[in-house]
């Protein structure tokens, strides 16, 4: 499943629908004890709007001391808990709200989103269906239900709900783009083209063009149009890039690079679909070097296998398939290309068994922050953590994926995680920045999450919110 865009659309709908039910209106009554609760709820509502979730939580809790059954207070509190990543508390709060009002306008929607983030997808779908019984014309419910079903590969079942969501929000380009994706997945290519056209005709950003380019290319249709779209998206985004001057620059340039990583992956994938393997590699490699994630790794595996670099492809795939939610990925094309390059399924199985990584829990690990030039060479090493013998020297000798594609060759500050096998330190992982890339929805990271919609917030696994395996 693909994880493209929509700016954490699914999880943001919790706050959006909570705020859509505006707080009680001041009718001019004198300020009494209930009015004090009203003022608290106004403050909680305002805090949610400005994304100050701690303050929203505080005001809601105080309001509930005054009015224990106030539905606005429970709703705002649940939204604050969810956005703070306090998912058990959010779940309990939504259930309390439903005990007070079993037909609340958005409570099942919020509960479903919490279950999604907890990896409880079946329960989330049940929640969305219950909300749909209460509010059949709610665009958020239809959208989330379609995406949850698609997450489980039920595209035919998802498509009508995606169509309803687009009908209910005709000015929302991401809804049309997701409907087009569902149409592609169910073989309705001409309908998908029309839906993509609707999306692109609306005000949109570069990420939407990225999404359309990816899905068309992934289906193997309209490849020239896909390249035109992704080239335009890159051209609009590249001017925001910067290069750190030294290790002390830290994450100064990290956000811009992480933003463009998806676009680079799409550009590489479009070129690959056009049969331009050599031209595709720098884009795919740069995306992987910025923010390695399951899907970009699979794209690299496919490219390497198709290019005849079987050993590299097998080593990468052996690592990818150990990721917690690998079972949710569509790895069929990668396996097919690997088997073709290896000479058959049995030969591939043998190679993968040989390349299987050692059990990580039993291996000493260390981390260092390094400066990398545009060719991928380490030019400076910060203090390793922990400062174990040999870590700094091992980090200095690394050659990492270069952040270099036509017109660009960028320096970067990166974190490298090393593991010790015997008396040698070897690279386990690297990524741009001094901290791991955050989950797409800004939530907790006990598991790498994933949803399945457009590029910026999609794909889904038993870990919950939009992310990668």
C-alpha cells in the first residue's frame, strides 16, 4: 500500500470534527457557576485551535470538575489526549462520552482514529461504520472508512465511501486524489484520470502533484504526464533546500530535506517505470538517504535487482523484511524482480537465508552524528553516543547514500547507527538529522506506523497512524 500525502489528514480530522462542533454560544446570561465552565470550555476550544493541546487538556479537566457530564468538555479532552499521544486516555475519554451520549456526532469517529493509531484496524472500521449510522453524510467518516478499508486491501469496498467523501467535499483536492487512487486500484483508469483532473483543477500544493504523479506511474499509465507533474513539484520545492555549514548546524536544514524526500522517491519511480534505470537511481538513492523507510527501500531493491546488482538488492531486502509491519507492504514486485535476477524462487530463498541479519537485541549499538558531503563521504564526526572504542573511526570511514540528483549535490548532517559484529562496527542505519524521522502524524513511535491514502499520510499497518513499515 502506498503512503502518499494529505498532511496527516486522517488524524487531523479528529481535531477538525471536534472543533466543527463549536462550543456553546454565550446567550448573554449572567456569569454563574455554569458560565464559569463555559469560559473554561471557550479557552479549551481556543487552545485546540492553536494546537496547544496541554492547555486544552487542562481547561477541559477543570471544566469537568464543574460539569461532569458536559459533552463539550469530554470531546475537547479526548481530542487533546489524542493529539498528545495519550491514546489509552483518549480511548477511555471517548468511551465516557459515548456512555453519556451513544449517538454523539463525532465520538465514534474519534474512537476509530485512536484505534487506528493503536494498530487496531478492525475495531477502527467498526467504529467508523457506527459513526456512519449516526452521521451518514459526514465527509470525515466516509473518508476515514474508505482509507481504513483500503488499508486492508479492500479497494472495491472502499471506493464508494471515497466517492461519497469527494461528493461531500468537492473543494477538497485530497479527497478527489484518493478517490482516483481507489479507482486505479479497481481498474477504473478513465474514471481515475477524471478524478485526478478534478483534484488538480483545485488549489493545491506540490505534494498533491507528487501524489498524482506517483499513482499514475505506479499503474503504468500516463508516464509523460507523471514526469511533468513531479518535475514541477520538485522545481517548486527545491529552492527551499539549504546545506548545513558544520555539525553544529544540527537540524537547520533537516525539515526541508525530509519534505522533499517523498518527491525524490516519486521522481525516481516515474523514471523507473519509463525504463530509465540509470536516471532513476540518484533520485531513489537520495530519498532513501534522507529518510529510509520501507517503501523507498523496496524501490531501491527493485532498481538494484533490475540493474543486475543482485547482492546489494538481496542484502537490502533481507533487512527490509525484518521491519515490524512488513506484512502490510506490497512486496510482490520486489520479490518478482529478485527471483528473476536470482534464477528462481528457490535460489532467492537460499540467498535471503544467507543474508539474514543477526538478531539485533544481542548486538551492541552506538550512534554518532556526522557531516556528509555531496558524494556521501563522511567529512566530520561528532562525539559518538556512547563513546565506545572504534565507533568514531568506523563512522569516519563510511560512505553513505549521496544526496545528489540532477542540479544538486548537498552536504548534510546525519545520524548513523552502528552495530558491532565481532570486533568491527558496521552501519545499521542512517538518516538525515540528529533525531529519527518522526511519525507522519507526530504521534508516539513505539512502532513504525502507516496509513494508506495519499503520499503525505498514507499506507497503514498494525501500528496505526500514517507512516511506513
